[in-house]
C-alpha cells in the first residue's frame, strides 16, 4: 500500500513539472486546451477498459448511515482535513506566487513543486521502514501520528518567523524548510493511511476508506481557499501561520484517537486470524455443489467465488435442475469485476453430479427457491445440504446498469455466506453442528 500510494504521488510531481513547462512554452489558454485533450483521452480509456463495477461495494442506505462511522474513522477524517489543509494553504498559492515574485520562472517554480511532490511520494513509499508497525495496527501507529503531527507543526512556525524577519536568501530558506516539511508530512500521511485500515469496519471497509479520503478533498478545498486569502491579506508569513494553526488542530485531534479497536472490529480480526489457523490445520478439500434452476447466474457466481476464496480447501461446482443454453453474461462480468477468471463456465444438468465417477460431494447448496423445492438426484458422498436462497438477478427487467448492480449485490451476499462457511472449524465440528451452521448462514 505504501509503495502504490507513494508512486501515485510521485506521478503527481511529474504532472506539476509538465504543467510548468506547458505554461512557460504555450501560455495559459493553449496549455488548458492541451490538458483538456489529454483528459479526453484518459476518459475514453477509462470507459473502454476499466471494469464498470470496479471499486463498488455495499452502499449505505441513507446519508445518516454514510456518516455514522466509528469514532476512529471520524476523528481520523477530521485530522486528515486539517493535515491536507495545512499543506495546501501554502502549497497552492502562497509559495508559488512568492517564488515567482522573487524572480523564479514558471518552469523553476513548477520544478520545485514537482520535486517536492516526487520526494513526498518517495518518503511515503519508504514509510514502513521509518514507522514501526504493530500487530493490531494501533498501539504503535497512534503514538506515531501524534509525534509526527507535533513535529510537523514546528516547521511552518519557524518558517513564518524567518519570513517575517526577512532573512538573507529568503527564497532558498523557504525551499529548504518546505523540503523538511515534505518529509514529515509524508510520514504523517502514511501513518494516517495505516490507521484508516485499522479502524475500518469489516463489511464496509471500502466505504470507510472512501469517507476518509473524501476528507482529503475537503482539506484541500479549504486549504486552497485560505491559501489565496491569507497570502492576499498578509503574504507568505500569514500562509505559513495558517498552516501551523491547522497542524495544531490536527495534533489535538490525534490526541483523541482511540488506541484500541471497537469490540466488533476486534472480534472480526480475531475471527480472521482464527480462520487462517483453522485452514492450516485442515488439509481436506471439500467438494461443494451450488444449484439453481438454469445454472446461468447465481450458482455460476457462487462457484467462481468459492474457487477463488477456497485456495485449495474448497472445490466448487455448479449445476441446474433445468439448465439453460449459456451462462448469463452479467454473471461473467461480475466475476471479472471481482478479479475471478471467467473461462470454462457452462450451464450443466445436475444429473452430471449423480453419475458414476462424479466427485463425492461434501456440501450441496441451493441458491434459488424453485430448485430447493424440486426432487434432487441421489448425490454421491451423502453431502450435507442447505438452502442459501437469493433473488434471481436474471429475472430483473431494466437497464444494463441496473442489471449489473443487481448482479453485483447478489455476488456480495453469496461472497459473505461463502466467507462465513470457510471460517467454520469443519475439522473439529460434528456433522450435526456443521449442518446447523450452514443452514444458519443461509439466513444471513
């Protein structure tokens, strides 16, 4: 994570440098048109090649639910607003205008901003070697967040004093000081990224992380606005003072960060670790058959998910009581969005798994109500059975986007049930207990 975040920010630095070169060589309006053309190319690439469901997860049902994050996420988001506001309050207007007024060219100013951003990305990538990580993600990281935000606040205070004193070679003093600011800022930002993953909930982690990163945008908006206003009112000294004030707020918020997970998160972490230990103790590969009427959508999706998550401890198959002629393309698109291979799927009759030579089944799950009510073949291996019914997304009539969302929601439900089944200590439970557990999973 640190590497990818750092490399992303390093690429931003390249963009800053190119922007300065364009401004110097083509002027403002032509540069805007050229960048607009580049964004159009990017847009076409995104529409053409990025999976439509990439990054989607179970969404909140209301604004109240969206903002009802745990205390750690909310406090960290507030600290993030202050942290990024503290950077952009000098980064966007104050320092570039100050350097340009000191005789620097557009290319020189953009070169500094580019090198600063690239260096910031390099430090982010190296942050795991700077900040000690803890097993729980909090006991070492929260104190680090408090320490580095306090250290960072000292830098703009010192720079504001030097700017007010008008020391010799002031622009180079500012450049050197902001280089030091960039190092501490990158470490701070990385520690925050570690913490959001520790605080994020298990079922809606993507939304929790998205909420936290939305705080970046809020901080940058406020910092950009104040950058222009403070520079206009009092020059660079006021911009740097504003940065120090925001970092003081960031530090105060980090003092309130919880150093322990919420009970539900701790339970989830324990469950995950216990699951890995159980899987390591259990060498049996369980054969699982998913059944629906046409074997074209729900059962295919469940087969792909289990084979992806089972990692050699579960082998999934699927079949239908009245199989169709082909697999629903939306089911294959959903598996592809989950980064699951889509080759080799076909609609199969459930009689294939009742013939001599068929794999001995350990579990059979019906995922549609119609198949659950039909008389099933005699399965080899005397498998345990349960009904994991979900609504048929293929029966929905609407736009392609609506259908894709419904298939995604179906996959989310099936994935959660499969994860719960894989977490069961199958090797240590008797058959009656396993049967009770798998039926209970079907009600979740």
